[in-house]
C-alpha cells in the first residue's frame, strides 16, 4: 500500500500507525462488559480466524478509552444481525440498510471498505457496472449484504451463490469454475494489484493441491463493485444507553490526537 493511502485510512479510523499508548481509561471503576457481535471469518479448517490487527487496535482503544471490556461473540451474519436487533449486544461491520436503520442506532463511520470482484486469471471479463454481471454466477458470503443496488438485482440480473465465510473455500469454488466471480470486501486503502498479489500468494498451495495448470491463478477486476462502503458499530435503540455517542466521541478524540502529531 502507498504511504499516503495508509495515512488516509488510519486517520479515518482515528488510529496512529505507531500508537504506543491508548490513553487512560475514563474511570477507575471495573470495566463494564459489553457484548460485541461479529460476523464469522473462518479459515480452511472452519475455525474462527484471529482478529485483523487494525480491528484489534480499534477495539483495544475503545476498551481503554471508554473503560469497557468487549466480550466478543462471532456468528454467521444472519444470526449476528438477529442477536443485535433483539438487543443482545453491540455489532460491528453490519452494513447499513433502510430496514436496519429502523431497529439499530449506527455510529459515525469508522472506516471504509471497497467491494471487489475476483475471477480465475483465465476467465476475466470486462466490468464497469452491475449490468456486466448479467447471466453470471457470483459467490457471496451467506447473510451479508453488498449495497442496496446489488441486493435489488440479486438473482435477477445475475445469480448469487451464498457460501460460508471462509475465504479459502470460496476461492476454491471459483478455481473449480462453480462460480464466475467471488465478491471480496477489503479495507479501503488496498488497491486491486495489491489485493491480487496477496490472493495469488494465498491460493498458490491450493492450486498445486488441486492439480490445476501452473499458469492458472486469481485476478482482481480493476473496477470495484462498490467503493467507500462505510464500517460502523450499531446497537438496538432500546439497549444503547448512550454507548454509540460515547464511541463517536472517542473516535473524534483520537482523530484530533492523530492530527496533532
């Protein structure tokens, strides 16, 4: 990633890349436990992956700044959303929709994601709008949503095959030509060439294991499906008790600290 794109993203998150101290907790009392709901992210064996470093840093910062302790619970996205709507906890990473906004109080934007299409390297196709997916089958994570226009055109303009939230499983289905493309959500600072290089390294052992020709790999189409897709915290209105406002204030505070460095 370029230094400028990384700097922009970290500023949006209110986190400094070299942050050594997160600041004192706001109270000396024992931290309040807050259930934090996340969508599953599974490895090739179906086990939960560790948190990405930027998420861990974000959660650590909020725990110390707000004097809370997150109890993280990961579920398939449909169950995580149901639990959040029923008041079972704070949720992170659930995209906004008009329907969800009626039940959930969303925080200010924490950062941006970009939605990309990944294809087999020998089966790329021109893509600029969703019309270019007409007649194609696209692999998605079951229960996740990919923007209101995409959801309106799901299984009409194109077919969507929902799968478990395991990157390796989804990419292997792509290599086997069971889908024409796979949707991949990546942090907004990453470019298509950077993601492609990472995926090719990641998938190389599977290509050999599957007995595919050595010149077959993965390609990331240069035009994203959706850019600037915001990430937020959200909680059921009846369970908020000011938590979202406190999160917003903490994020603003850290952005100011970062800007002053």
